[in-house]
C-alpha cells in the first residue's frame, strides 16, 4: 500500500469542536512525538484509514494539545478513542492490530446515533 493518501486530521480545539458535531465515526489516535509505541502504531492507523472513506481519522498530540488529552482522560499513550454522534463510545490504551481496529470501526458503525444521543442526554440530566 505504501504511503497513505488519506488525510489524517491534526486535532486542535477548533477542529475537535467541529468533529463533535458530526454523526459519523471518528477515530482518534492520541500520541506524542517522543513515544516509540505511538510512532509504531502510526503505520497501522494510516493503513486502516485507507480502508474507510466514510470514517474521519484524526491525530492528537497530547504534548501540543494537553487540554484535549485531559478531556479524554489519557493515562498512557498511545490511546485510541472512537466517537460517534459527538460522544466517545470506545477508548483503548495501547496499540491495536489492523484487524482489531477494523473490528472496532465495524462495531462503531453499527451503533445508532440516536441511542448515543439519548444516553448522553440521560447522563447530563442526572448531573
């Protein structure tokens, strides 16, 4: 496959606010430049991105965007976060294989956005 042609969004606060308004699946790779395992996972992340035109793939550098890293409650990197309908529906600390990441995306697609929104609203009304 070689070098990835699909654009990976570099997340900052503004772009993050934009993607939280989307109904589709968003896969975020939280990492840092100095992190060896993060760099190793980048190839898998890019290869998987090539297979999913309907999914937004984004990268978040926890060193340059610490407030976003904190919003995801990141304890270790790499971390994968999957969002749907503006809500985080899956997080995983550590790398994933290409097959595992594809499976997570398949499951995220199967979730009904309306159910995510109801769940978020129910959680907000309890606080």
